[in-house]
């Protein structure tokens, strides 16, 4: 299977160039460079310079270091994003990619690596350059064209206003015959508005972010290349690509025959055996070579024959205060219409029993907080190097719901619980849907700043609290919702809508069961405050708070500190801290509930006194909460039969005769090998011929090890429940995605708000399983495939889990579209119109990729993989787990029918070694959603899968997506297909 995987990879690489694999030995790869005479017919000056005396000649002679790369200069990366010229379909535009990538790097160098990377639009050059097409171009042409338009006062547009579609005027591949690539305004820079229900038409922009150059030139030879790279940045060079077709890693030494491809050279190094080599970025994607790069020995592949360079001129950037503003909303409408408020007027709130700006006690405990000198910078998202902020959320998906008032309050309370736990353990994420179903203080049509905590204090006094997300997931529906599938969702306040499980024993999936015992959290106090001093005191001493804000100016917010005064409060957010800016002075750090594609990874900054943020805020003090360290866990069975409310304690409620549980096997959620292979899954496959797992070092393993508590830090991401809102046999997806999420957290050293990946994206688009079952191998094989195409799996905040797939008949699934299209990959559902804006598929969205995957079995291999790289996904026999409550299970097991993620191991005096395993049946099950199983039991060691994280969207990576609230600036073009 390994050799088959490798062959497939090579075959795909060859096919990307339009060659049959068999032809590789007999024929030269078709050149993507035009002969000199054809280039000169296009007006290109062969090896031309912008001036008679090239400025390159004026660069100083210095002794060059033996190692130098702009991808790691003084510990900083100046290399811009990797690209793939061959997607969405083949396009021979290497000549454009090489030049544009090198120029992008030089702009990053000019910015000293600060700010979000500027990625220039290769498509603008293809549409308007006139110096090449998808059939080929030249090393010289791009910069000569760009110098010409720079002298006319404009420059090349940015990728965000003109995305690469791999088409030119002579393209016949893929969807290109249906794409207009003529040089007109809409093909230079565009926006496609979302104000109308259908989405506004695409508009060519007269003002748009762009970059110019002031100089360019041509060089050859190693000395000239080193001088130019060292002094000014990466360069674009011709190369013989024939020997690179099947390149995987290492230093290539092939002499080469003729130049037929263009790349960008970013630096050099020295190898003890090979001597000096060049570090080169290709444009064939990160799945190729060394994450899209390759190394080539000095003098090899004709790399030193012809290179080109350019000097950046002006460019649009935040720090230059020259940004262009092109919003997808009608300008007139923004002045004349207020966004519909998601807050109820005082009189309506009081009719619901809400005490306006109320406190739990006559003397608010807030008044007893000590007066201390406040620091100029403070945030719970990074306090003493630790993050106490819980997960980001998106109130507007799966469909529009005006529940900001619930999200702001619940997120702030979740943070305070994390603070109370000193940041230890898996995060507790509270159920906004419980509040919507039972709170009686607001709906998807609006609520109040005060109501959530007043309701929660009321039920806390009766001995219960708000349930957790894993027993009551957010579905963006309330009793008065008409959007999306909401008319088919029961949101009445009854046990099944407070906390539920939907059993998997029967073939169709057991019916959903309301739970009498479930993980929950209470509060002991709440109150209302206003004013900056009170806010700072409350945040500093006790944690984040929930505050009203004017959201109108935030609709098209992307980043930075907003200073708009605001008109009236119409939205609720959670304030997590503050900072001080040299120009703007003090500002608040605020979490919104519009997803991570919006703003600064879902957050925004607002100047003190702006947006009415300081007018009304609310806080709560956590009381009791269910957590492993408190030894108060709930131990419900998988089907919930031992946690049913009294009214439901009848055998028929579980849909099964009690006797049947002893006589029948649980229906497997794993597909047989033959069915898996029909889906294209390679059984126990690896991404490469030699699995990187084999290269892991042999070390003496400790007797106790878990990623949920490694050196006092938790690297385990959120617990999940595959069986809600209705039954779905997607364990295979949950096990894999949870383990990968943990590995991303490990890669981030546990810093920042957790990244939670979208299981629903895999269900909608993976093609390797459904709610009727999948495989241990399939998820990572699918993800590696899309990673090689330049994208990854979306985040939960842009594609929430709804427990439905194409073959689901349970619950509201018959009314849910799960086909693989942009709106089912990543979406937002805008709130501008009174009814809620239409849902919009996003072209740009936070996502995560992988670079490698593999399959292992056996305890030793499992320990090695977990210890060195993180949790893994493994098959297990779940039959003995149905009624598991706690302790170490020792059942031998019969056959694998379920998938889980293994996070570590321990040693018991009696039982010996055991595995620590996360299930996907909710936190009411087992040991807060986890279980322990003896070594050799439950068939756990038979088949496991692992993946290595690649790129992922995160604040610290400066690769955030800045979509507007309605998604108008991130909408996929009509002709693009996900």
C-alpha cells in the first residue's frame, strides 16, 4: 500500500503538467518559457534592465556567509505564502509566480516583517500583463510590465481583490472556457456585494490595494545572485524542471539540459558533502518537495543562467495609512439604515422579568473589590503567558440567530470558570442553546445584557445549572426562528432540550434521550456595572465581562483600533482586557461572536469611550461546575438509560428491549475494508513510502504520560458529542479531528485560544464516510488531499457540527443541505437585514492542513507516536463501553466498531498499564467524556492513525482572515468551485 500511495503521488505530479507518466522517460517536459523571438514579439526586452547602468552594479561587495535565507533571517521569516500554479486547473504560469513571489518577499522585507503579509495578484498579471499566458511566459516580462504601469501611477493588485483562478485568454482546462480574463476593471480588482438577498453583482474597483516597483534588472551567475539576494531580497530565476518532477527532498545535483520553468531563489546553504546549494521556492504547492521548496547544488539545473529582480516602490498597507475602502454594502444604505438591534428595549425586557441593570444583592460584591493601580496592558487571553479565554463562537451559523446577548454572557462566564480552574484541564464550554431553549429572557430575535445571568442565578438556587455544549449543541434556533432548518427544530424547554444523548445501539440510531443528570455550571452572584474604571476593576480582579456595544461600525471591521463614537447599543460582546496604543491611547480587547474569519480572529479592539461599550456591562461569579478534578462527574451510559428523567424511565424510551442488549452487537460505525476501498481509502495507508513514524527516536517511556496534563499544561482540545443534536455515527471523523486539534495545540505550545476543527466539513466534503460509518484511515487521507491543493479543513466557528450527512434521516437532517459547496465548507449568515442576511459561502476562511499521515498498530508504536508527536486516532470495540461509568475497563473485546482518540497512558498497581482515551459521547459519559482501558483490551491497539499538522490560521501566525460580518468581502466568485 505504501508503494501505491507513492506512485499515485508521482502520477499526480506528472499529470499536473499534462504529461502521461509513461512519457516522462521519452519526452522533455513541455516548456513554460517562450523562446526569445516569441518573447520579443510581445515587447519583452531579453535580459533587460530598467536603466543603462543597473543599480545591481552599485551593490557593495561583502564577504558572503555560508548560510543565508530570507525565510529565517535573524530568527524572522520574510518569505511570503507558498503557491500552486496548477490549481484549480493546470496553468503554465510559473514565470508569473516566480516573479510575483519574489517581489512579495521584498515588500515584506521593506515592512520589516511587520503586519499581515501582502500577497500580490498573479491573476492581474495574467489578465493584463500581455507578457505571457497559461501557455508560457518569460523571466523578464513580469517586472517590465509592472514598471510600465508603475510609471503610469498604478500597480499590481492584491490577491484578496483578484484571486488566482489559473486561467488566461488561451486556456481550455477546467472551468477556464467560462471565465472572462480580459483586461478590464472587474478583472483587475473586484468586490461582489452581499447587500441584496441574492448577493450584489461583482464590481470593478477604481481604488484598490496595489504595489508598484521603481527598478528592475537581469543577472546571471552565482556571485551576482548572492549579492542581489543578500542585499535586496529573493530573485526570480529560470531552471530546468524536468529533474524536479519526482523530487521529494534533499539536494538535487542534476546538471540539467535547458531552462523551461521559473522559480524564486530565497537563499543558500552549505552541505558537508554537496558543498554550496540554493534554497528555492517552487509554485507546485506545499505537498511537493520540502513544503513547496527544494534545494539545488550550485551549478545544477541551469539555475544560474538567467535571473530577474525588482525593487519595490509604493504599496498599500495599514502602517502607510493608504488603505482602500471597498465594502460590499451600498454606501447610501449604511448612512440611512441602522443595523437591526439584537437587544430588546427596556420595557420588553422587563415584561420578561428581567431587572434592568440588576444586581443579585443589595450591596454588589463588585463594590468590595480592592482598588489597585491598573497596568497599561492586561488581557486574560495572555496572562502571565497563559490563555484563559475559551473558544471563539459564531452566533450566525448554521443560520442567522440574533443571540449575541447569550453568547457574550456565556463566553465571559466560561472564561471565569477557566480562571477558577487555573487554566488546567480540558476547557468547559457552556451551552448557549440551553439558555435559548429555557432562559425565557430572549430569543434569536434579541435579548438583554442582564437577562442571562439573572436566569442562571435562578436555576442555580434550585440546585442545577447551565448544561455543557457536548450535551446541548448550538443550532442557532429559538421558538420564533424561521431561518434555515429552524422550523423543523423543537426548542421547547423540556429535558431532551436541556441535555441529551442520541444512542447508537440500533441500526437506525437510538432515539434521543433527555438526561436528568448532566454536567452543568452554576453561579453564586451577578451584577451590572458601567464606566471604564468599574470595567477594569471587575475584569482585573475576577475575569471577562459581558457588555453592550454599537455594532453598526463593526460590520466591515477588519483589524486595528476602532474609534467610532457609536450611536446606540444594539449588540453584546465579551470584554477580556485592555491595552495602550501610542497614538490612540487606551483601548479595550473584545471578543465578538461572528466567527474567527471576522476581525482579528474573532476579536476586535476599540478605543476607550468608543462604540458605547462602557454604558452597560454584566458580570457573574462561578459557583459549582462539573469537572474531573472536582470528582463530581456524571457517569451516564452511552444511550443515557441510567440518566433519564423519571417520566422517561420506561424500556421503550430507549427503543430497545432490555433483553436485546445482551443478545445483539452494537451496530458498527466502521465500514468494512472493501467498502472503504470503494471510497478510495487506502487501508492502513501512509502518505510516504517510508513512514516518518519509523524515524522517531527510541526513548525509555515514562510510566505515566498524558497530553491533557503535560508539565502542568493541558494540550487536549474540547470534548465533543457525535450523537447530538441527533444520532450520527461519525466517531471516525471525531476521533481523527480531535487528535489533530490536539496536535495543533501542541504545535502552538498551548498558547492562544484553542483551534477547534470542523467535523461537519469532513462529513459534507470528505467522501470517506457518513453518519452511517467511516474508517480509521479516511479522514487524514482526505485532508492530505485537500492540503496538497492549497486548502484545509475549516474551523468550527465557520462550519458547526449538525450531526447530519447525505444519508441521514434522523431529527431535522432531512431538511439540511450537506452537499459539498462553498456555503457548506465555511459560512456566515449576516445580520444586516431585519430577517437576518442570507447565508454566504466564504472563499477565505480559517483552516488547517496536514503534511503527513500514517497508520500504526501495537502498544510500542502507539506510545512512541503519542509521546513524540501527540494524540492518535484508534479503532476500538465500543460494545463494552455502552454502560461504562468510570475506572479501568479490562474487557478483551470482540471486533473494532468505533473510533476514539488516545491521549496518553498511566500505570495502575493492580491493572498495570492502561490507556487514557477521549470518546465522542459527551462529558456526561464516562470520566468527563474520557475512559481508561487496560493495555491489550478492547482491540484498541489493532489499528491507529496519526497526522502531522501543516499550516493553520492563527493570530500569532499573522495569517488571519478578515471577512466582514456579512462575508461580502470573502464571498466565492460565482465560477469558483470548492
